[in-house]
C-alpha cells in the first residue's frame, strides 16, 4: 500500500525551518540536497545553488516530512496555501503509474512521471481540485546501477 508524506515548500528558508522541526521532533535528516547538487545546464547564483532542493525528516514511525525551496528564479514563488504537496511513495512503478495517471485526470501535470537522476520514478501534478501531488517510487539500490 502506498504511503502519503507532507511536502512543504518555502521561499528560501527551508533549511532554517527544517532545522527548527528537527530540534522539535528529534532525529536526523535522511537526505538533504541543494540545487547546486543536481545536474543543470542553467546557470544559478551561489545563493540559489545553496537553497534546499529536497530534505527528508522522519517524524514518526510511518511519516516523513519533506521540504524544498523555490523562488522566482526557479519560475515560482509561494503564496499562502500553495506551499504543501501530498507526496505518495508507491511500492512499484506500476502502482506509481496507476496513482499518477488516475489522480492527474483533469489536472495539470507539472513534471511527467519518469526515471530521475536520484534513482526514483517520480512525477508531479496539480489535480483538478487544485491539490498539488508528487508520486514517487524509489528503485532498489541494485536497480539504480
């Protein structure tokens, strides 16, 4: 069965926010990556490169809080109510495709479901009701190579 994780987006202060959450919930980040770490042909400033591309903080037995930064330089800014996405972690490519294709009907696909450089099958969309979704399947390590 798929699991759902909250995904919060910030205008450049994601690291500060998640360090605060970490101080409250405890634990450690299971991943923290910056925009400068991803392959890109687009130039970016040092400030943009140091912004958080993705961070993961387990906050319970079955819940992981995800986050990232965005800015006008990346083509979007955050307004109240648009800084959260529901992130579904599927158990297979097939389940990810079924969920993505079903939930995105009548919506707007912002990133087609596809294999990524970080070893996942991933896509994003806004559904017909205005809810932002991310669908993800993490490949087993032996399949990434």
